[in-house]
């Protein structure tokens, strides 16, 4: 059986790698090498999967229930075994995130690269599908037509366009009537028009909440927050960004609230401050926060940075504590989807069979990975769904030959 896999990202590589053992496979990649986006994940360390149980995993993936069948066939523990067997042992870090022991994404890529380079046509851009009577017959590239018995689309989303995923796969499928849901940025930075003047400052392990216009908490998480020249970034902010995007469709701005003080109640922190009456308030607060952050909040509250604790009334101290526990930043935009780490939206799951990732519209067409309306939180979930969909699709494509 001749099979074309379009796209050399994690999903496409896994599918091609599994299929090439028993079939004639051609992997079409528009870049001059495989796995370009994979190499930059996890800051070059590659958070390849997450070792949570399937039920927990599904909760952290948008439309995760769609993957229930696939995860019963190939799950994170199987992913860990796959890389161990191929000479790349993994290690578990916080929140059950899995990384290669070497901390090198390139080692993950090497598992696939040597074999796949033999069957890959690089610098090859697919511009259309060859379809006759609702059956896939091959693909059309910039240089000609390639015929095949099966075609697996693994072209990714719109994010990181410079690395090859620019949404062309969605455009091709949509042209043939496949429903594509709205695409939006996931895991991206947030833009504020407020003069924060805190560029380059990082706050470690802070609780962040996204609130709507009615002050209802829509989402909350804990992680690092980075102040930038345009607003906010960092892991906690990227986790919030998807929820901010959806709120901005119905309101002009979104209130992001950060608890600058951790491990204290407001009352306990009040006691902690007023028990040091002879000290400068700046020095007391600098034990808990970077001095730049302290100066910014004090100026925001109209408090002299040189003031002693005893020079403030208890009411004024409580007002300051309220501001520290509920530090607010108004967000007005999310960063463009092309600068996001992950694409939200994609091929509607109504178009896809969850058992094998086959198109319900066209015979012998399969769609996997970030191309679909599936995405997970930060923490290895997106690479998990890419590898799972690639593996299960390949397995089912092979099985389909036996039943035909």
C-alpha cells in the first residue's frame, strides 16, 4: 500500500515511522529538515508527554473526550516505553511532565530522523488534494502530482509560521468542503495599554485569575509571570491567554488579577507588617517581592517609598495589602496567532472518526495532530495528542488494508 504523509512534525513523523515498516511511505515536508517546531519546544528540552492517568489527561485537552478511544490504544506510558526502547530514556519532573534525560529535544528527533530521512521529500509544498468521486487519489505539489492509496494530513496549525505551519492544510481542506472551526491563539502573550513600566521583571510562582466584567473567575492558575514592554508573558499568562481571547470577543478588556503575596492570609500578612513599626515599608515588602515591584505598587497607592511602617494608619496598611493580594492588570489584546505556541480550533471533530482519524467525508483521507480542533494545556499535552493521533492513525491505516 502506498501512503503519503503530509507534514513532518511530531504527528506526521510518528505516523510515517510506524507505517514505513510495512508499506511504501512518502513523507512530504515543506522545510529542509524534520521536526523544526519540536526542536524549540520546552526551551529546547522537549516536554514530550505528561505521565498523568488518561482521565486526568483528557481533562486538560480541549475536546479531550474525542481522544478516549485513541488513548486506550496508545497512552503516555506507551509513549515513555517507545522512547526508552529507542534509546532515549525519559525523566519525570514537576506536574508529571516528561523530558528526555539528556534535556535535549534533538535526541527525541533523532529517534525518527535517521529512518524518515530515507523516505522524506524535503522542500515539497502540497497545494491541493487529488480527489475523485469523494475518494483520495493523491496530492498535488508545486512540482506535480503524487498518487497514493492513502493520504494522512499532518500539516499542523497556524502558530510558528516561520517553522512551516502556516494554515495551508486548513485552506486546502476547507476548499473541499471540510469544516474548519475558527482558529485562535493558545499559549500566547497578553497586551495591556496600561503603563506598567516593569519590563523584564519576573514574578515566581504566583496565582493568576482571569475575571469577566461581572468579576466572576473564569480561569485561575499558578506559575511565573513576566512583565514585557507590551504587557505580560510567562507560563501562567500563556495558560490564561486562551480564556482571555474568548472573553475579549464579548468585552473590551479583561481583568487579570495576580496575588503578589503567597502563603499568607491578608490578616496574617497585616500582622507581619505592623509588627515591624520602625522599619521602612519598602524594606519589609522587599523580603517578599522584587524591589521594582514594591516601588511600583507603593507609587500606585500613593505611598512614599521611604515611609516607615508606623507612619501609616492601620487602615492604610490594609488598603495596601488588598492591592497586593489583588493586583490587577487590564488586558486589551492577545498576541497574534502567528506568535502563539499552539493553535486553537481546526478541522471540526464532526469531520473525523475518533477510532482511526479518518475523514468522514472522503475515503482514504486521514487527519491528525494540531490540524484538528484539539489542543492541550502547557505541560506535554499537545505533543501527547500529536504522537497518540499519529500512532493510532498509522495502526488503523495498516489494519484497514487487512479488511479491504
